[in-house]
C-alpha cells in the first residue's frame, strides 16, 4: 500500500512538473513572440504549435515595408545609445500600428520593418488593414518627431497585396515563420522609392479598396526584378471605419 502511494505521489509530482514546464513555455511565448503578433495569432500558436499553418502554404496577403530615410548618416554622427533609443521608439510605434490592425511584425531589418496582414490568420479585408496601419504609423511618427527627433518623420512605406508563400522557413538550427514571394519583394522595392512621410501602393491594392481609398498617381516606375515599369500611387487617406481596429496582445 505504501509503495502504491509513493508511485501515485511520484506520478502526481511528474504531472505537476510537466504542467509547470508547459505554463512556463506559454508564459515565455507570451512575453517574447506575443510582442510581435496579435492576441488571436498568439492563442492559435499556444493551442497547437504543430498546426499546419507552420508548414508551407500559399495564400493572399498584404505586405507593408517601412524604411527610414537618412538613417545611415544619422547613425554615423551620434552615440550608439542615442541611435538605439531612436530606433526603439520607431520600432515601438511601428509594432503598435501593425498590431492595432490585425497584422504581425515579421521582422526588423536594420532600420526597416516588415508587417504582414492576412496570414497566418486570414482576414478578407487585409489590404484595408495594412493601409490603415500605414496611415496611423505615419501620423504617430510625425507626432513623435515633434518631440526632438525629426528623423522619425522621414519614414517611407511601401505596400503591395497578392499571393505569398507562408510557413516555417530555415534550418534545423534556426527556423522562423515568414512569408516569401514576389508580393514581398515588390512591397520592399516600393518602400525604397517612397519619400519621407509617403505611403506608396500598387494598382492591385488600389483596385482592391476602390473608392474607400484616396490616392494620387506617382507615375510608372522601373522596379528591379520587373520587366515592365510598375504603376504606383501615393496614398493620402482612407474612409473611417472604427471597428477595423483590434486590441493588441498585452506586452
């Protein structure tokens, strides 16, 4: 009887240890990954980490690239601490704007931010969400620049919508969930063409949103990797629709 009781206690202790490890993993996931994805994506990850969304699939999505003009010259003439502080302010504002509209932050590349809307959770209005996030991002950066750092108002944004391949990409040593394809490349190219405070979008995105969006033609531009010039537009406004905004996951 005593032996059985010891076995039961041992099993119970093991169960509690496993439960504690699982709770710790969930907590760490919320603390780290949860800062870059919305609460709905985070819950999906925690519910089933091995779900098919991690494996390659093709879907329509909208990609937002934000890139800072003049960053290299700025960084060369300032102390590293000041550069990092400015970048963190910029990335904080960008992350908040992307999460606020149901996107997730795919990566930071130097002084660039890549936001994704439409995967891994598909929302049919992903293009609209990306535009709203871009407009909010520019407005917040402009406001923040008035507090002493004009460079925050020098961000150019490029947005394109179309098919992407999404999944866990990498090696056994390092994997990351990301999206790849021509849609991603074109959004990146547009961000490099955008001037300070501008948002550039493609015909595909403008046609998706129709009269909901206000744009000005920026002409046809030669884009690296494209055989023919691409017609692009400068986004100036979008019709209000409050319920598009979502609550970001807690920090």
